[in-house]
C-alpha cells in the first residue's frame, strides 16, 4: 500500500482525515445548500430548480473523489465507503432527532434502509476515483 504504510494501522490517520472531509462536505451541503437555497426556494416559489439538487450533492462527490484518489487497494475502497456511509447516515439521524428543517418527515427507519444504497454509491465514487488515480500513476511511470 502506498501513501498509508504497509498495514491497516497505517491507513487509520488517512481514514480519519477522509471522514472529517466527508463530514464537512455533508455539513456544507446541508447547512448552506439545503437550508440556504433549497428550503428558501421552496418557501418563496414552491419549487426547486434542478441545479440546486445537483449542488446539494456536489460537495460530497468532490470529497469522495479526493478521498479515493490515493487509494490503491479494493479493501481500502470498501472500508472507506462503509465508514463514510455510517458517518453520513449518523448525521442524517442526528438531524432527524434534533427536528431540523427538512428532516422531520424521514424517520430513522428510512435513514437505516438507505444506508446500503449510500454505501454502494460511496463505493462506486471512491472506486472510480481510485481507478483514475491508479491510471494517472501508471501514466506518470510510462
């Protein structure tokens, strides 16, 4: 394994930093885009432009790509995807339990049922970034 040491233990600091990045991206999506743009648009016009829905997911997409770029092994992608999904879904549950705007309707059951889908999406995004990173490194060696 490059960049993280030869062991799982060597990967833990990177995993911690990556989860902080995913958490920051999710917080930005929620507090800035969801609250500031989507809920405001719904209150003012009753509709939400399509670009706002895209903007809602963009920070997490970027974070996943940054996280996955340095990964070189499939087990890493799996661990990162599961951990990121658990952090994200934990945030969703916390928002629900605090009665946050836009999270009152969906309950814990909906969040828990969505966790495997979120994990799969994270695995695909992180895996795509990992594949791109590996191809870049191969081109650099050529």
